[in-house]
C-alpha cells in the first residue's frame, strides 16, 4: 500500500483490499460499518460542542487517514474519534478544553443524552485516553496536520465569479457545500 504520500491519496484497491483492518481479518462490510459508526460519534460529539464545520472536516480527515494506516482491531473507533476532535480543535484554533471534549465523548459513548455526565471517573478516563491517543495520532499522520479545506476552496472559487446574480451564487454555493459534506 502506498501509505505515505504528499497528498494523502489512496487508491480504491488499497481501501478495498489492503487497509490494516483488512489485513487483520476485518471484512470490507465490517470496516465500512465501523468507520460509519465512528464518524457518527465524531459528528455527534462535535455538534454537541458547537465546533465549526472546518474543524469537523479536519477531525474527520484525521480519523480516516489514521485508519488507513492503523487497524480498527487495535484502536477503538470512539477513542480515536475523540482524540481527532481535540487535535483538530488545536490545529484549527477552535478553543475547546479537554474537559469539554471528554465530557461530550462520555455522554455519547454511553448514549446518555442528558445534559451532564455525572460520573466524574468516566470523564477523567476519557481525558486520560484522549491525552494518550492524541500524540499517537499526530505521529501516525507524520505530523502532517495541514488539511486542504474544501470549504475554503469553494468559497474562494465563488468569490472569483463575477457578473453572476447573488441568489444564483448562494444557491450554487449551498449545493456545492452539501456535496462536500456528503463525501
């Protein structure tokens, strides 16, 4: 597998046949389900923390890149997602305390949607786990934490369009934004 590349592009054959999870015996269907469940957790925690879309996209990119290089059988999807959120908050300068991220992770991991997690031990466990996983994720990604933001590219492109009606531009941008979010 062409694991490390300047642009982080993986071909479809690598994803289908040669991820670390696949080499560890995980079926393609099981890996897809696990990715989807982990991403749902990442999104729920991020939305709960009112994290901006660019930061969420960065966390999601870290998550997917990490699991192209490491196995789901050796790393828990929720723990990696929580650490990716904190790492993305730092790199995108979205101020969130580790206690906030930990509390939100605890809340969604136990599927307890009450406003507060009452078990301080669980929150502390999440804090320790995220602190441990965050540098491991950065090292796995070779500290290549700069992400080409699809939203910035889109907005810069829209700004270059001259002579187009404002409502047409807004409609185009909102449809393009939706397509970016669906990838």
